[in-house]
C-alpha cells in the first residue's frame, strides 16, 4: 500500500501504544453499551439462553480473562521500566480459560506462551496450603520479574508452570512440546499395563496447546502422525491437542480455512471446533471435545478460534506492517468485549460494577508487579545452575549397587548356574544384554523401546531375549521416528517410569536432537528441579564398522551431544565397563532425575581379541550386580607408565593398546592408556591428574577434528597448567564418512597413533 493510499491514523490512536488502545477500547465499550438486559440468571442457570455455560462459571471465567489481560497490560507498561522481562501476551486467547475450567488439575498440561487465562482459571482447581485460593496474579508477577521466588522456574525463565497444578513448564513451545505431550498420554495407559502406580488418575487426559502457525512445524506433524498411528491400532492416547488459531504467526498469516482443512478430515485424529472468542457459544463446544477425549481415550484435536490483540511481543510494532483497517477489525473482535456484553446483557454486572472489577484487577496486577520487583533475583552462578545437573554421589552409588530382585533374576536367567557372573568371559554386546536383563529385574517400571528392539532384538541383537522375558508391555517396537521415541521417553518419565529408549544409530539422533537439548535435559533447569525427565538413552554409534556403513552407520559426530547442558554421556569400550556404567546411569536417573546417553561402539560389539586372533583379550567377565562405576571415573592401563600417556575412549582404547605395544618396541617408552569412559561431562580433574606425571601426551579421538572430545581433553590439561608437555592429537577428519575401505582414510588408525608418537620423539 502506498503512503498516499494509507488512511490517516484515528485520533484516538495518536500518541498511544497498542496496549493503551486495547485498554481504552474495553472501557469505552462498557461505558457506551446500550443493549438490552435480561433477568439476572441464578448461579446454576445458563448465563444467556441456549448456552451450556452457567452464570457462576461465567463470572469466574470472566475474572480469569481479566486477570490475563491485565497481566499483559502490566507487562507492556513495566517492561520499559526494566521491571518485567517478558511481553509475549495472551490477549485475544483468553478463551483458553474454558479448557482449564473443563479439565482437571490432575490432567497434565503442556501449554504455549499465550496461556495466561488458562493458568488463572486452573488456579481455582486447588486451594493453597493455607486453604485459601491460590493467587495466579502474584505467581505470574514473580515469573514476569524473573524473581528467584518464582514458584515455576525460580527466576530462570518466564514460563507457565505449576507443580501442584500439573502444568509442566515449557520454554520453546514452537511445537517441540507436542511429542512429549503425546508420550505422557500414552504413558497413562502404559502405567496401568505394567502395574505402575501413576501419580495421576487412570482417566486423566493430557492437554497440549499451540498456535496455528506452530501446527505446520515438522515436530508438530510428527506428533499428529504418531497420535494417529497409535489410534489406528486402537491403543489409548488421550491427548487433547488445542490449536489456538489466531490466524497469524508473528507476521505471517495462516491461509484462511487451513487449520480446518488440514485437520478435520483425519480419521484417527478426532476434530472439534470451538469459538474461543465467545464464552457463551464456545463453552459447550469445548466441553464436547474434552468429554470425548476423556471417554474415548483417543487423540482429539480442538480447533479453538482466537485472535491476537497487540503484537507478537512488546517489540512487534504492528502499526508498521499491518494496515490500520485490519488492526481496527482485530480490536473489534476482542473476546473481552464479547464477555463484557454477556456480563451486561445477563444482568450479572452493571456498567459501573464491571468497570470496578476491571480496575480492581488492574490494581492487583500492578501491586503484585511492584512487590515482585522487590523480591530477590538470581545473583550467583551457583544459584543459576543449581537445578541443572543435580548429583548425589553417595545416594547414586548406593542405588547402583543395591541388589535387585534375586528371585526375578533366577527366573529370568534360568538358575544360579546360568547367572551371567557365573559364565566365562563374553564380548561387549552380550554383557550389555546381560546388564539390561538385570536392570529390568531390578526396576519393574523400566521400559525399553525403539525401532526393531523387541522380537528381533535390535539390528545387532543387543536386546535379544528381553521381549521374551519381560513381554510386550515393557519391551516394544515403535514407529520409525526418533523424535517420537524421545517424546515417549519424556512421557513415561513424567509419570514415574524409567525409560530406556534406543536410538538405532547416532546419525539418527541428529533428527531429534532438540527433544533432548531443548526439552528433556532442560526441564530440571527451567522447573527449578520440580520436574524431571529421568532416562537412559541407548545409542549405537561411532566408526570402524567393516562391510557396512557410510556416514549413517559410521557416524563419529558426537559434538551435538557435548553441547547439551546437564546431559551425561557414557561410552564403554568393553563388556564389564558397560554393565557397571549402565547400573550407574540407571541410578543417576532414579536418584537425581538425570538424562543420559549410553553410547555403544558398534565396531566393538562382537570384538573378542585384542592383539592376535584368538587371544580373547577383549572378552570380559560379567561383574556381579552389586558392582557399579563411579560417574567420571576412567580406566587406566599400565598406570605406572609415564613416558607417554594416551587419552582416548571407545574404539580408540584397543587401538591405543595395540599401538602402545609398537611404540614401546620402537622407542622403548612405557605407555599408559587412559580410557575416559565418560565423555560428557569430562572429568577435568581426573584428566589433569593423569597428565600430571606424563612426559608426553597423545590424545586419540575418533570423533571429528572440530569440536570433538579431544578439544575438551586438551583444554582440561592446559587449564590445569600442564599444557607445556609435548602433545599430539590423533583425530578424525572434518568430513562425512565414506563407504567401505575409504572410511578408514578419514578415521584415525593404529599407524596414525604410532606416527604421532614418533613426532613426539
């Protein structure tokens, strides 16, 4: 539109921001209302004729809507005073209060950021500790102000969350929360199937809200697909997907009719529409969707009509890119104006009493904001990161070494003579398999799932026999979708189970990285350790597979794992280590709620020999179940040697041992090999201790040259003051892994290690 064609800005808009305009619109609408008033309904009667909404519910919903609106207005005003740090508002979405009213506080809720009215309404579901109603205004103000007293996140983020109200804090909410919402819905039935005591009632449903623009996101689509896949098989998945359709994503408009067209015709995703701009009309429509979801236990899609009053956030000045006529039309569709009309038409309020309520809530919101501004903030690094990665060493070790169900072990393995610790040495894959059987005997709430893990026993037979021993309720195949596998894991963890998902190959994890980085591993941090996603993710990876591969099956890129705050990554190179590490990781999940990855080197699964064919040097006996490994503890070969110390992990361990023998023959050096075993976080103190006595240092890292584990090892050594030692790094090349023998050109080999030692000479 040219400047000549742009209509003049109305007088009432001049000098005002959008928040002030919306505020004045409500006041002027009420003052100028001249409609007809009917007989005042009794509390239990319909608020207006023909509505499913009763008068008492309307009064409370209206109050929740007004609380939400004034929190938005307060945030816009106080942001410029640096008292508030969040301005993505809920204005126009206040109809989601109906969803809160028609569901229970024990229905887990995964909410997007325009959920102020939902939260205000859900607060009515449960009294506070003093028996009085909880105060959504003060809780929200503390969150807006990044107060350390914020009950949701402790000042780490502005989130809608509440432990007692089962609102699990979400921070991203651009569709990344949909997989775990579906996972939680599936977990409700899973808990019943395995006899697990769920923290919520068996007939609970899960609420998951998002915007119309977010519904197009790949992560959302994968959740809808998995929901339909589950429903198609007649498996319960009571999730209520609430698409709050305001027709726009920041500045990109959703094509008219797109949401209905895209979702109303899916056979295994039941579609309902509700008018979120009109409480009287929308209430019965929302009620129908909620009741259907709870009764049918099927995934349900609620298309909730909303609008967006004011810009996406405080920095979005719509007047600069949106026509005046369009803004005026949006303001005319403000749901609060319709609620005001209902309030006046029904006789429940007069103009004066409604405006008095409006101003009363305004005063409460600003008073709460002022009080929140005076509360303590996070001022120390220790306080900030306290909930990120809790670790209770003594409790974890006590749990890891706790003997499980001995009778169950005997039943599963067959007899005392057949217990794995009574067997001769075995290779890595078998000892992982034995350890998994042991963990499933010890933890009846443990679940193992992924692609091909059940009857087939995994593509490398590592999970062979688990399905037969623990049945389909605990060991089962999923659809081919890593995002959903990790979403399911979070859902099971939310309800107190111990998920052990398998990602078939490290390369496949990259498709779903955000489910750990942005969701699972962040939950403790952003909920101030009120919610946890304990899980042990098994992941086959690394290089050196022969006769099979390419970059999908010889993926040595573990950089993405090193960048996830709070994550633990363990990588065994031999069978006994694998068993004791798994016990520690399971205990870490149970005690401290941690998210971990067990990175299994594929090329070592079946390795038996170390130096010569038939020597059996890489077979190990099975450690009895009362043995576990301390988190961060490495394994040292030839601890007395100090001429050359090699730091490595995974496939690099047997390679370095073989190369060390050659180095000793050539240079006469005694070689110590340090198997790090724990890659995230690196035990920097342990690395420094091993480097202290080293005359020369070699880092053998099968990862890539850039951002690999080796960089972390070098940094730990240098920062400890030992960077002056002669050192070399043997590392993979920054390239994708090619097929067949060419793969060995880009991965470090034994000859490379020997040559690097020669350079140190």
